[in-house]
C-alpha cells in the first residue's frame, strides 16, 4: 500500500497480522514488505472495516468476498448501500477491463486479488483427514465454496457467452 489508491489515502484491514486478507496483502501484493504504518489502519472485524470506510470517504477497505457477495443477506445489502465495491484492472483480459469480485471473475482469474486454497494431507492411512479431503473434492464439498461466493475448483461448470436485446 504505497498510497497510490487514487483519491484514497489510507487502507483499512480486518486486523493487523493474523487474518487471511492481511497475509494475502503482505505476501502477494507487498511481496513480504511490511505495511506503511502511516497509511494502514486495523479494524477489529470485517463489518467494522465496512463501517469505517463508509464513515471516512478517503479510506479504502479490504475484506473477503464472502462479506459482500451474498445478495440474500440483509446485513450485506445494507453494507453495499454504504460503500462502493472497487473494480480492479483485469490483467488476463484481452482488452483493458475493470472487474468486480464476482464468482465468474474469480473463476476465470479475471479478478486480480485471488488466492488458491490448498491442503496438505499428512496421513499415510485412510482416516479422518483423508475422508475430509475427499469430501471437499466432490459435489457436496464443492458446494460449500459456491455458497461462500467463492468458486469451486473441481466441479464442471460451463461458461457461455450471451447477449441481450
């Protein structure tokens, strides 16, 4: 976060060290460098990030997509009335495009702030860990990711082009 956020001056995260959003920013965006303590603020939770950004228009907040992706959650809908979801430049698009963190953009790797989820199975026998890993690779387990407004990696989905008149 070098301050090059357009008219935004300060970034707000949900915690300073232990959250996945903070770790992703340090590891993937800052390449291991620390935050500029004058330009980064820690909120206690994701809802607090959204409220803080809503009350302070020069701040930009970072939360996981599961906090803004559920169109059926009245709490999330009220968040979306308070703040704008940023469109980020797509580096994988043929023409210059700016995209929001929607499931289709995540799946097609169009949204740039996406990370993979991996597991390490250390059992050398068929046990609870292997059973859970197996469950997560099939339809019911993959639907958990879909319900969290993420993109299931193993399910076969078709992406079709469509136009409207």
